[in-house]
């Protein structure tokens, strides 16, 4: 198959049939038990998470979940979290820290929900709080972008010790349509915008935004889910013991250095 251009990759990343977090939880891990609610307002179905086993290691798994049909998409708000979704994720991360369980996140969202209710309940604060807390969380964090990685809505689950992306996933500050609308006032130039944004896994690895590309079948992860899921499991079984072997100070210093390099790049440029 010929190499996809950036916007073709965007379309693959957005496929309705693309595997969601719950599918990865069931295939990659054993004994998944879902935990719900943020203990403040409500349960957000766009963010799912709970406890599971990775081999012999207990872990906390968290992910954004889109629907597979129109009713499911409506129930899950098309994978766009409200503040309570991010607060639920943070509650699970704090619990993981308490018991020294690694945190593994699966990201597939166009972005955080921008509705009035979400803003009234502190959407920006919830995202910022996650970033702040994850920067000093004293347990390993691995994040995997499995489809769309949209803006702060994705980053709120992706401030990790190592960040991976599936071969046909994207990770960017906003959608190509939004980028084109802002830059040229013409959303129809999304194809052109996607190329400029350097949002594909290949570009992200080249620029140091992610640390690893997870291969997919030629037709995409939805065509052969087991192929990609089994690679993810193998990679996690390799990296999690290495991260757990670090003491807390080593872990946090390395995480700080990973994200600090972006600030140094800005200063140099």
C-alpha cells in the first residue's frame, strides 16, 4: 500500500470502527474492573478507566472512549470529555500513586468538550490540574495515542514518562479544519493544513514529541486489531519493569527533562 499523506492519515485515525480504549483494556490486560465517577459531579462516559493486570503487575488503565454507532457516540459525547472525565482520570491516577501501580493511558479524542456546561464546571482548570498533577505523580506513566490526539483534551492524559502513537494516529494542537479556518479562513484547505501541522506519527517521532511508533496492519488497526494490540502488550511488558525499577526521584527527573526540552527548543528558536 502506498504511503498515506497527512490528511489521509487523519481520516484513518477518525474511523468509527477504530478500536477504542475498552477494546484495548480487554485484549492487552487481564481482569479489567471499571471504576466510575469523579466523586464530585458525575461519571463521564467519554473517559473510562479502572484496574487490571499486565502479566503479573497490577496497573491502572485510563482512556478516552468514542462510540461505535450513533447512539453510543451520543452516550459517550463522541469521545470528548467533560471536566468530570478528567477529574475521574486524576482520581484514578492518585489511587495508582498510593499503591505504586503504573498508569497506562489510551488517547483517542478530537479534544475536550467545549460546551457551556463544561466551561461552567471548569474545563480549563480540570485539564491544567491533570497536567500539574501528572508532572509530579510518583508512579510510572505510559501514554499511547491510538487515534486522534486533539489539543489539551489529549494532553491531559498524555503527560507521561514515555509517549507512543499508533502508526495511523495523529497528535496536534487542533484539527486540520480548525487550523485552516484560523490561518486562511477556509476549512476546505484542511488537506493542506494537515501537511503543515506535522501531526502524523512519523513526524511526531522525528520531532521528539513521541518516543515510539506502534505498527498497524496496512489497512489500519480496525482491520487487524489483534496485530496492534499484541504489539502494545509486548512493548508494555518490556517497558513497565524498567520504569518501576527507577526510584521516584529518577522517574520525576526524567519526566521533567522530557518535557523541559520543548521549552528549551522555544528559547533557542
